[in-house]
């Protein structure tokens, strides 16, 4: 079976009736990159920059960051590499930058931290831009956006660094900038956000957690954490419809994209790209290559009429099993 999946590596991810969807990977360490290339990923949809920060004992310097980023960009050039600015707080802690709060998931996290500490953001963006010299495949993505003003402030800082780095003589291009849709408020601001950025990417892990008010890491409520919940599916449909209505590309980079049933529904919704852990990529590609897009659309319409996450899950699993 594994050999069969390996043979898929160079084949396109396309349904039997010719609908194409890009398969990207989520990375953190270089080991993820190596595995991703061998599994045929078309680019990096989410590089979690906090991972190299978490394995360090202090903030990595601009030069160290530049080396981490260059490795990721070079490995995938000329394909796009989407680098997310630091997403610490919540469940992601840095020993050398402790954050202690009663409700960390509702607290100082992601863009909130880095806009309060622009020196962290500026060094990171500077390192990304310098790392992209001569490659032109960098995209920058902002995590935990709940207000348009956070995007404006971030863009202002990114432009500033871009001009400074160019003036220093680096041959760089202005990267595309995008935001994560992972806070319910952002679902209702897709048009406003799209006016300001080049792309959107749904973080279904956090979006599920925040829509359902279920801590994604708390085993006591794990049975309530369900990305096939009808409210989550409706939100996912709304995001892609609103984004495409104004011509903004939208991908998804939460775990749901790496679940074959989830991937089929997301493709049917119209997501342009699915980004997942490399280990899931061959499975997802194999399923998408075996189905017809109209069949997937019908399955999506059927499950959108259901009201139980468990029934939706079984319905999708059964349909995929019947489809072989
Ligand atoms: C998400 O929230 O779905 C996501 C991709 O980001 P993370 O899992 O790193 O929070
Ligand atoms: Mg997230």
C-alpha cells in the first residue's frame, strides 16, 4: 500500500472529472520539509515559525531566524512558502518568555503579542524578507486576527521593513500577505479582510475550538470537539463563498484538511488549497483522485442538511467507503 502511495507523488491532485486542488504541507522543522518533498507537496501552506522558537533557549537572533527561514524557502522554491508570524500564547509556550494567564486561549496570543512587541515582529519580518532574497516565493500570514486594525498595523510594519531592507540593497519582492481565519469574528469579516490582504487561510483547529467553546487540548471535553459540527461546516462554507465573491483565494491549514473525508468536503466547498501534515498527504491525494467533483458536491449538500456531527461523520465515512 505504501509503495502505491509513493507512486502518487508526481501525479496531480485532480478529481476524475478534472477539478484540481493544491495540496500543501504544514511544517515546523526541516524534517517536515524533507518528508513533504518526498510526499509530493506543492508548497508550504503553513510554516509554524514558533517551532524553531520553542526549541531554542532564547529568542533566536535575526541571523539565526534568517537561516531557519532560508532552508524552508530554498527547499520549496519556486513554489510558495507561507510563513506565519509568531503564534505563541495559548498552548504554545516559550520558556524564556513566560505568559501566565487564567484563560490563555482567550488571552495574549499570536498577533496580539507581536503587535504589543513590535521589536519581535520587526526582527522576524526582516529575517523573512532577507531570507527570501533571489527566491521570491515568500508569503507572510498573520495568526489570530480578530480586528481589521490588527491587519492594518501589521501591514504598516511589513511595508516599513520591506522598504528598509530594499534600501540596504537586498534584491527582494514585496511578499503576498494573508490572514488566518480562526476566530469566529473573522468569519464575518472576510470581505473587509480581503480588501486588505492577498489571501486567506482557515485555521480549522482554532476555529472549531472557538466556535464550539471547547478547549482543543482538554480531554474532558474532547468528545465535544468536532470539526464536522454543522456550525463549523456552515462557517467554512461562508468563508469560501465570501472570499471567492470578492476574488480572494482561500486555503485551509487545520487538521480537517488532512482528514480524507474532511478534504473531500473542503474541495467540494471550493477551497483552493488544502494544507496538512505531510503524513496525510498521500492518503488525501489518493481519495481526491478517485472521486468525481459532482459526487462530492452532492455529498456536501446532503451533509449540510444534517444536524449531528456524529451522523455527518458516519455519512461521510460510509460514502467514501462505498466509493472505494
Ligand atoms: C489552526 O488553528 O487550525 C492552525 C492551523 O494553527 P495552529 O494549529 O498552529 O493553531
Ligand atoms: Mg491556530
